[in-house]
């Protein structure tokens, strides 16, 4: 009945002269929970960034800026960080935000049940100094700690306790999954999982709001053709993403356009470095550097960008996109497309007639992933490699990779911290329980392992960047991965709506401008 | 009679149990839910701990047994994706699917019978031939394509009808209905046509051929000889006798309308159980997949059981404990 009442009351509102600006947008995935600590995924964190806030936040250019903390400084010689909290901030239910909430949010987000607990791995303790000062102590110097907690969102201790949501939970229902009480610019008005989530501006927000939205409605639309139709027919004001092949149509249509940007996600090829044999039983050629180099030269990245990405993406030379912090400007060159050189390298490695192997690929994870993989198979065939494509849904893909059941594979990586250290920690460091957890191919280089702690703890930015440059050069020389391109961001909007794209694919509602 | 019913009920339960076993054996091939549940910064320990707590390390028949034990107690588990009880989610989504199925079933039945009679009576007319040809196109195009086509014509170009969703719904206790609001009714049109088109064609062709058959019977000829009006012959004498097989087929098709709703629901973002199932597959949400498959098989088994029992009621020869013979 409430929905019906809501419908009639908004209809009544629309009849009034005061302009009610309802903004409707659609995305492929419904944020599966409203709990900011339960799930570490882009749909959830991106959506909740509109409702909850962290101590710091990222601006339009991904730079860290003050949010619930107005200032922060290192304690002593790398013992931790002191955050000065903003005064006069209230949660949506009216209770005041203070240092106790920070301590509570730390305990909650670093608990066993929280998916985001890895952010707090270096934290040894959180100390409340006074009502508006908090010390976060770390076991080693963490120069980039503030950057790593931009998505650590603050929850009200009193609200969580009153509603029995002191901890995130996975196997029971929890109040915080369907309700929210943040400090952000928008409040959760109603939530029907998988159906519709309604946000309204928070009148008591500490910041300046100039978006002009009075109500924002999010609807998940899974089928991309339906989402495009909904945009073209004017039923929604914005969709994310627009399928690559529909971008021209949305642009050509009167009244809608595509906003193009670059996501921070790099698409790359990975190899079975440490396997004895290929899946077909033959000796593993990918242990040989020259074979990996041959693959790098055989793949025509500009052609992939032209045909599969319709010119929307950018080539990548490193595991992070240009512009990411720690990106190595000295190593910005990617291997040129050179089938002759590829053939020569293969011959030199002892495979003048090529060899046969399997190429594992997702078909529902990255933009046009399967068609890109098919193109790569064709390109490798031209240098004599007999590649069998093994494309599968992502839910089957990760288990296969974890079981070492692959020869060469496609991988996309978006650095959660927006820093070049992130992929090195997960993809390049020698595989272990906490580090190198996505290093499926078993690449291992002691120098990289030695450089990682420097990247994590070096306070001096010049020395840190030197470590970054050295690591980037080693990864390129060893051809640990072959970075291909940076995935594009394609959002569709109707005329009169302007939005800001952030490379982490977060949609920040307060940056929307309605004409 | 009683022993026959008991035997059929027993067989039905057996079928259900086997369906469940096959389903649980298949879940391993759908993928591993832990990767989608944990973020990219998970450790190997996190993966192991989650597998352990979800019981994914156990052999599938043990997982199935655990599911059955809890299901018998009315607990269908917690969705991996939404973290809410599966029974609650399904109860929330079922009205959308049932309303869609009812409307498209009614659409298929009404238009199927009307067109069937029309094409039988005007066998060689232009309109009848046009309907037959169009229905052939309708039945050979995949549902997905028909849905997208309808969306582009009626939502994007003409802007008469919405392209997605269920419109505004009214909650009547635990049932949410789209029948009571204008936007809810309008939203039903395109998905119902998409879902019902195949069944409509089927019923239309069945009615047409039955009708042509009946029209050749002696009693129709005699009716004509008696000088009865065409209308009376067609509708009172011929139609009545064509409807028996139509009713049987319609009953059996009701189950497949609900099961086929998956594709239509995905195209129109219709918030029913079919869309829920697609979501569950992508996420490897095993409790939801299991509950949905059990629900659908219970439905099919129940419909078949009812049909079988109706036959027994109608045809005394099937009563084996029989005084009749």
C-alpha cells in the first residue's frame, strides 16, 4: 500500500508549481546490500558512496580530499595517522558523528564477517584521542593509508546497536542490509532489492549541494538492449553501461548522448609460468620468456581497439592505466605489433612451427571479452600458434584459474587503491595466502617481492616512485603479463543531464547537474 | 481408486527427489559462489573459511540432504546474494510471475480460439492466410527477439508502452498486484504478448485443425441439412466438440508458460521468479537456484498429477480396483 500512496503523493507533488526533479537511472547490477562493510564490490561501494561517507573521499580526478575528516597527518616516524574529524556532522537520523563512530566503524569493518577487512591489515590499533580526533596506528609506516580507506564508510554506533547490526552478516538477515543511516548527501528513502531503490537529498548534509535533484530512483536493468531502449524512450535519464555496439546509436538518437571515459581497469594476458605441462600434455612453452614476448608482438592491440572496442579504449603498457598514482612514465611503451618478430622469437625458442595450447577467457565479465579473445586467437594463428579458445562464465572461470587449469588467460584488474602498488601486491608478488592471491600463473621474482614493502612503506615519494619504476620495468622485461588496453567507460544520458565519470566507475549522484 | 492415487502421489514425490538430486549434482558446474561473494582483496583463508561455512566442501548428496532436511522444516536457506531468507524472496517475486502467466495464458487462449475458428471457417480467405503466415513468423522467432522488437516499436518509436518493469503495484497483504493501477496494467501488455505468442499460435493451429476435422463430420452435414444458421453450426455444434483437446493442452501449457517466463522476464526486467533465477545462476546463488527448481518441478508434477486424476475421474476404464469392469 505504501508504494501506491507514494505514487499518488508524487503525482500530487508533480501537480504543484515547485519543480520536483526526479532523476532516474539504471545499471546492470543491483547493489546486493546496503551494508557498507559487508561486500567489497563496485556496484555496492559505488552506490553507497552517495549515502555513506568516509573520513576521506575521492574527487573528480580521483585525488584524495577531506570528507568526514578535515585534516590528517602522520604520527611520529610512520607510527600511524592522526585524523581530525569534521565538527557538526550528523547522520541521517539526526545523531551526531564523532570519534566513537570511527572506532565502531573500524571494529565493524575489520571484523571477520566484513569483506573489506583487508584494508585494515596494516592497522594495529585505533585510539580515540578526543571527540573529534582519532589516531590510527599501523604496524609499519603506511604513507598511502589515507588513499586506501576512501571507501571505508562511517556508520553510527548508536544506530547499529539499536538495530542489532553491530556486525555485518552473511548467513542471517541484518537490519543494515536494507536500511541505511549515513552522513552522505542522499538518504535511503525506500529499498526493494532487485527492483527499485529510492534516494532523497539529506537536508542536513554538511556540504554544498547544487545538483537540484529532489528524488533519485535506481532500477537495475540486466539486459543491456532493454536498458538502451529505456534510455531512448525517455523512461530513464541515465544508464551505465551502454554496450559498445550501441554507443553510436545512442549518440545518433536525438535527445540522448554517450559520455565516454576510461575506467581504471586494465585488460591483460596472463601465462602459466610455473606449470610443467600444458593442458594438452605437451611441455609448457610459456616458461620461456621469448614465447611470452612472441605473444605480446603477435597481438594487434590497435586493431582490437578499432574493431572490438569501436575506438573507445586506450592501449595499456603497464598493469595500471596512465594517470594512476605510481604509474611509471619511463615505461609507457607497449610492445609493438610485429608478427615477423613474433615468428622469429618463436623459432629462436625452438617452436618454428608454433604449438597448440588453450586460451581461457571469460564471456560475461569484461566489455566484449569473448569477441576480444576470438580476435586474439586469430592474431596468434597468423604467427603459427594453434589456439583453442575456452570461453566460460566468470563463476566457472575463477575456480578454473585457482585450480591451475589454464595455459594462457585473460584478466582485467582495477586497482582498488588507485595506486600501482595494488596490482603488484595481488598479481605479481610470489603467490601466497595474503600476497599474490591473484597470481594464478605463479610468476615469481625475488626483486619484485623485495620492492613491494618499499612501495608500501616508503615515505619519501621520490624513493617510492623509483621502486615503482624499477618494478614496472622488471614486469615488462619478464613479460609477466601482457597488458592490452584500458577498458572504456560508456554511460548514456539524456540531453539536459550532465554527469561526472570517475575511473573507478562510481556514479556520484551529487555531481549530476540537471538543466 | 485410492490405491491408484496413492501410487501416483508416491511416484510424484520420487520424481521430485530425483529432480533435486540432479539439480544439486549440476550446481558444481554452474560455478563457485565464493569468488563473487568475496571481493578482489580476499585471501585464500577467506575463501576456505567461506566454503566451510556454506558447506560447499561437502559432497553434493550431503549438501542435498542438508537442503532437504531444512526444506522439510520450511527453511529454504539464505540467499548468498541478498542475505535474506529464500522463501521470503520467492514469495515476494511469485505474484509478478503468476500475474504475467495468467494474463498471457488468457491472451493465448482467447486469441488462439478466435483466430483458430476464423481461419477454419474462412479457410481460403486473405485474412486467414495472413494470420497463418504471421503466426508462423511469430512461432519461429525466438522469444528474446520478439520482446526486443516489441520494445523498439511500442516503447522507443511510438512511446505508447513502457519498455521495462511492472509499473506501480498495490500490496494486498502478501500479494502485490499490478492489476489495480493504470501503469501496472499498461506494463503487462508487451510481456504478456511476448510470453503468450507461442502458446497462442499453438492453440490457434489446434483449434483450426480440430474445427476442420469436426466440420467434415456427419452431424454437421445433418445440421446444415436441417437448415440451421451458420452461426449456430459453428459455435454451438462445432466449437463445443473442438474444445476438449484444447482444454487439455492449455492445462499442460500453463506450467510451461511459468517456466518459459525466464526469458521474457529478463528482456522486460519483469521482477518475477524467472529473473530471480537468472540472477541466481550468474551469482551461483545455490539456495535460490535450488528453491526455484524445486518450485517449478513441484508445479509440473502437481499439474500432471491433477491431469492424471482427472482422466481417472472421466474414464472409468482406468480404475484398476474396478467394480466397473
